[in-house]
């Protein structure tokens, strides 16, 4: 241990002792989480959090864990109660199910792994504990999940209309004309803590940040990824338009999806009819 | 009949409230605190904003727009300072007139918008392209919404007092503030740096001036009746 480090640990140890001696800690708030038949308890989640989560998210949930400085994008700061993957509208708290899904699924574009190795009971206990870090969980309720109507069948019309929306909603300014995450604003994007962040690159063909299914893609742009530059389009797109956009976005991935099959068959003979996406583009 | 008359009177008073600035009958006598905000020290260097990635906005500005975080006027006056009563105020219900916040030429107009808790706020996009409005609230919920060209205004309000930085991620130079206050007595200085807080009942007040770069200053002012007291502020500018 370097002398400076030793000195600093001594100071922090003294600080901790002073805190223990002089200041009464805030009473622990009984916090539960519910998913299906599971009930999570914060007290049971705490030791799990200390073992599995605190290294990045920090003992106090403030994203100041010892690994945080090496991680990009930065770990979630639970004291802000702002979460990217939600089923609820922008600005509202996520449901317990949303948080549970995030713990289970992980985030493919970040350092957060899927915690499938933990039992469902342990995962829901962690969700309950995560909710103790911000007072917002005591003063506000989770938002009402958005309604996602049944997906219509993808057609070349829906894909082409989705392409027009990609132009008109200016998705390309961040995600790029071909969805490669290289739009004109891409390199200057920052999150709500002013840390640099990259837009999703559809060319990687990976899972999406908040799931794998078409419904997850729909939910991502209708709720927005709070804290990140990705806004909510819920006020701008009708459900039918949102599905059209989903169908187009699927063609940007190098995957053998139903949508890309329809798209490539059409483009083989009609590609010349397309206006490019971008500053001068008209979508179609 | 009486009920109908009351309803009509209420309607008239509501509509007159919408038409003008915050309109409420102050208890008499009422005093005024007025003054001027100036700076001392060295100003940060204002830089021209490079809007090249948004050609629509380049053409809207014949001369380059300078950064707006330290805008000053003649005789060292400071613009965009929020002056408000931070203590001693008796409180009042939220104003019902709507605060307008425009996005035009890839700028927020006004750069700093002050409002009361629960006061209606309408955010407009007057540009021929998309913006995303991302208020980086910490006490209130943080949200982030897209507003393409021609989209209707986003109508909202804030439940808690807070100084909220606002940004557009697509155009990272776009930066402004929503200043949400409990008091109905507030104003934002123009380039003269002058301000006037009116309608103050007799009492002891703390007047606070806030500027995004030059910080916060407060002073105590006692109002005895129908009088005008002066409270000038000299903020310290730093070059970085």
C-alpha cells in the first residue's frame, strides 16, 4: 500500500468511526419488490448487492464502485432513480418487473452481465434493495406500462413507411443513415452525467439493450432510454407507425429476419427508386 | 342564477390571468425591491457556436451565435440572472399563465426560463427539424422526449423547486435552464441587469441572485410598507 493510500484509508476509517459515534443512521426503510408470486426483501438483497453489485454500482448505489472508473458506459447510479429499460413512460419509475428483467437479462452493450446464475428469489431481493437508494421510491409510484397492440404482419409497405419515419423522426442523426451508429451527432452524445455515450449500432446484429423481440424494440423508442440521449417518441408516433418503424429497423441488422427477407427481395429490383436517408434524403 | 354569475366571474378572472403576466391581487400596502446585477472580475471568453452539423440553423444566423453562459451588457450588467425571494415569502398558489420555452435556430429562447412550482410550461419547436428535449432533473423526474418539426408543444409542469439544466442531445451546444421556484416573486434579468420584484407585503425577505456561471448571492431586505428598497448584486466572474 502506498503511503498516500494508507493515509487516505486512515482518514476514511476515522470518518466512518465519527459517523458511527455521532450521527444516527437514517432508519432502514422496509422495501419490497413483487414479480409474479415472488416477493423480494431489501434486507435479504443487501448482502447479495455487496457481493455481486457494489464493485461497480458502489456500496451506496451511487455508481462509485472501485471498478466504475474502468467501465464505459458507466454503471447505473441508483441514487438518481433514472432507468433506461422501462415499460413505463419517460420520466416515470420502472416497474419491479422491469428491474427484474434488467438484472436477469443484463445489458448487451455494456459491462452488465445477465445474472441468470442467481436464483429468482435472489434477483427479486436485489431489486428490492436497489429501490432503497433513492427517496423517489417512497414518494412516487412506478408509471403505468405503455400499451403495445398486437404486431401487424410485416409487409414491404410497412417497411418502406418505417424507412420514411426513420428519416422524418431524424433517427439517422445519431444512428446513422444505415443504422451503423455513425450519424452526425453520434460522436458528441453524452448521458445525464455528461459521460460520453454511443448510439446503438444495428450492424452489430446483437441483441438490443432492453431485449431481443420486436416488442422490446417498440418499447425502447416509445418509452425512451431515460438518462441517455435516446428520447421517447410516444407523443410523435401512432402505434401503427411504431410497428412500421420496428419492421424497418429489423432490416438494418445483418440477420435473417422476416423483415430483411421481404426487404432484400424488394430492393433487388427497386433499389433505384429509393432516396437516400440523410440530410438531403426524403426516405423514399 | 347566482351560481351562474359566480361561474362567469371565475371564467373572466381565469381568462384575464391567461392573457397577461402573473396576475394576482397583492395585499396592500405592497413594497418593491429593485436593483441591478453587475459583475466584477474577468469574464470567460465567449465562443462562436459551430452549428455546421445542422445547416438549417446555420442559415438562420447571418452572424455566428456566441455561447450564452456569460452574457453581459453595458456597464458590466449581467443577463440571465434569476433574482427571486428565497426566504420570507408568504407563499402563493401557482401562477396559471403558461411559461413559453422555444427552440428556434438551434437555441433555447429564453436561455433561462423561471417559473413557479406547478406553473404550466409549454415547450415549442419552431425549427424545420427535430429536437429532443432532455431536462436533466435530479429532484423532479428526468425525462427525454423527441419533438420533430411541426409537432405540437410539449405541455408540462414541475412538482418540486429545482434548478434544472436542459439540453438537446442531437445539438449538444443547446443548453438552457428551467428554474423552478416556490415564490411567485422572481424575474430574469435582461441585458441591462436591472430587476424589480413587486407586490411584496411588509416583512423581512432574503433576495437571491443566481447565475449559471457566476454563482449565487443573497442579501436581506426589510420592507415596511409601500416603499421601494434597493438591492444591488455584484457577482464575481471567473475566466473558466
